[in-house]
């Protein structure tokens, strides 16, 4: 892990403010690349399961060191992608929207995550259309930014608005390398995002410029190492250590960056955000 000089124990900055987060994660006990459902997955490429667990554990300890709460869901054999907890649900205002995966290889993850939230006492809503959770649905202030084009169906957006009662902004993804919204866009705080313009259709780029005129624009090089698959608490941004340009741009804006190496998990198309589902028990305030 790399940490800026003004790390979590350093003096409080005058800029961005950190907020406590509650995360759900899944240890990559059964992680492997056994099939290919995105351009990053190559089953013939060797994977080191022990290294994947060690990298994941560093990410988990990073959140704990920052003072956040981390719960874990039990990993199930035969589900090598269950580590990517962000796809397990969308959780806003104490309501959990369950998921329906596009690919049959991941279908059995959905009931496992649904059962976890049901046991935890959340109000559960079942999806009517393909919906891959926080992989494609990100909360930015009062808005739900909702990706479509590769995984989550555009038709799912109407149900999101009905369940959560928040405006939904549909964003069309056009580059298969960035198949989920959380690979092309990161919410930094309630008013600021970082994103790769080239990953979106012209109309979606125009909407993002209008909604977030002060956004941090990432380069393709940083996006390709999953730099935008980051987790922010409003002050600290946990991102792949390889995304050096994006980290510098974020520091220029007053954020503190914490670099982690998830290169083993990236072989399946995942980064810090993919491994991290935000659990929001109550209504956010602005």
C-alpha cells in the first residue's frame, strides 16, 4: 500500500471531508479465471489465488485503518467472481435492490447476496430486468448515475427510480473494456466525479459535462489499469497504485490518495470498487 505524506493519521485538510462508510466485501477464497465474460478475462492466463487473497486483504485493512466498517459475506465454492461484491446489490436509504446477472456463470451470486441483506433486515426489492448492482449504479449526491450498454439493461432504470425515489441519469457505455459504469466513472463526493469521456456515448458525455462541470478527467492509460474503479469517502480515494496520473490529478484537487495493488484480481476485470459494496442504512443528506 502506498500512502501520501498526509495519510489517515495526518492533519485534517481544509478541503474534502471524509465520511464514515459501511462496506460489504467477499474474500476471494475461490477466485479464479475459469471463463471469459469481459475483455480482461483470459482463462489460459495463470492466476495466483494466494496473491489475490493477500491483495484483497490489504484493501480490507485499508478501509479499516481509515475507520470504516467492513462486513463480509461468506464466499461460496463454484463462484469465482463472488469477490466482486459491488455487483451484489444496490443499497440506498436502507433499501436493497437485488440483482440479476446477464451471464449465467454469475447467476448464483444473486440469491447469496439477497439472503445476506434479508438477514440484515433491509427492505428487499427484486429486479425486473438485468441489473448488476453498484457495478452500474452509483449514487452521486441525490442522483443515481446508471450505466447501460453492456450489462445492466436500460429498462432497469425505471424500477430504480421507483424504488429509491431519486432521479436516475442513464449513461451509455460504448467501450467494451469499460463494461460497467464503475470502471469508467468514480464518485469522489456528492458534487464531484472522475471519469473517462471516451468510455461514453456523445450524448452521455454531454450530460456529464453539464451535470459535473468540475469533474476530474482521466486518461485512457489510467482507466486501463482500473484507476477509475476507485473508492472515495469524500477525502481519501483508494485506487490502484498503477494509476499514477489520476492519483496526481486527485491530489491537486485536495484529495488524499491511497494506492493498492489488485493486479491479480484485475485479471478478471476487477479493482477496488468491484470488491466493495457500499451499504447505506439511512437517507443521505446534502
